[in-house]
């Protein structure tokens, strides 16, 4: 009898152990892929996924096509640096034969409300997407915009790992620009107007100046006038194009500026510092 009881106890323990081991082994591959994804690389790819400082294969056969019609493939071109599409800073960025219409929709909110798997499924969708080899030479926003305005089929040029990097950027790397400045947006796309004020909002200017001195001053100068960007000093550029600065600070400019990956609080501090027209004047 004791032998029989021992047998049953041993069998139950074996079943319990096997069951626990089996449950522990079942891990959703998507969870692992997301955990291993690189939001910084995703942020760079959002700018231009074939940048030389991403992990995109620079020998890819599509490089020439991508570079020749860059604005038809860059995420930021259709969704804006702020992620707000044609209802944000790009409300007046009208299409041309060299660039498509700006997309509708707020992808910052999309990134915060969708699961990583849902975002991945959206980015890997092939139906209704434009093939990489599509002839864009005849694109005309008034007569022939259908194909050019479609989102490209990313599965033709990006690996699963790279797409997961974009997913992680959308969920964790994209900043809420409404926390950085107040925007005044009037009218409708593509003839609306966009202007910003209250730059840095409740950021700390003193902390921001310290950050600027440690990370930016060596290239841009103590007062931001050493490098002129689109005829503006860095302070002036931030006060006018705060929608763009935040992304370039965090994810760099290919071959020109490294990425700094600041937190939202740090970015607010830097913006608050750059809002000071006396310390960071306009072009004289």
C-alpha cells in the first residue's frame, strides 16, 4: 500500500512539473521580438529607413530607387515629424510631383493605443500598399496621385527586426509634442497655417542651458549661432520648427549629428532654454 501511495505521489509530481515546464516554454514570439527591438534605430528609420546609421543594408538593390524618390518612402514625409499628419505641422505642406500628399491621422495616439502586435500587423500589411518598384515618375497630385499616395509595402525592403524597431519607436520613442509647445493651427490641409508658442512649456531653462552646453554648444556655439540652419540659428529654428527639432535631437541627422535620446522632461528643459531670445538670438 505504501508503495502504491508513493507511486501516485511521484506520478502527480511528475505531471505537475511537466505542466509547469510546458507553460513556461510557451512564449509569444511577438513579445520577445518587441522586447529585443531598438526604439532608437526605429526613430532613425522613421526619418529615413535607409540612412547609413541604421542597420539597413547599404548594398540593397532598392537604394537607388529609394534615394531618387525619397519623399515617397520616408515615414516622416507623410506623417510629419510630430506624427500628427495633415492636421499638425504639415498642414501646409502641399504635394508636388516630387512628394505625395500628407496622410491623415495621428500616429502618436495610434502608437499609444494599439498593441505592439497590432502596430506590427499594420506595418506589414501588403494589401493596398504600393510596391517598391512602382513607377513614380508620372506622379501628379492633381491627376495621378492614387498609387503615389499609398504607403509603401515595407515587407519588400525591411526585415522583421527592422519593422519591430519601428513599432518600438511608435510606442516608446515618439514624443508627445503637445508637451513641448503650444501650436496654433488654422485652416485645412494643404493651405492651413501652423505656428508655435510657449516653447518648452513648464521646462526648466537653467537645466536646459546646462544640457545644451554639454551636448550642443561645441557644434552650435554658446548662443546657437555657429551653425545656420535654413537661414536660422538653432534657437530661432527651435522657436519656429519645434516639431522637427525634437526628432533630430533624439535621433540625429545622418552623418551630421549624433542622436541624444533625451527624455520628455529633458527635451522640455532644452526647449525652454532655447525659447530665450536673448541667450539664443535670431540671425542678426
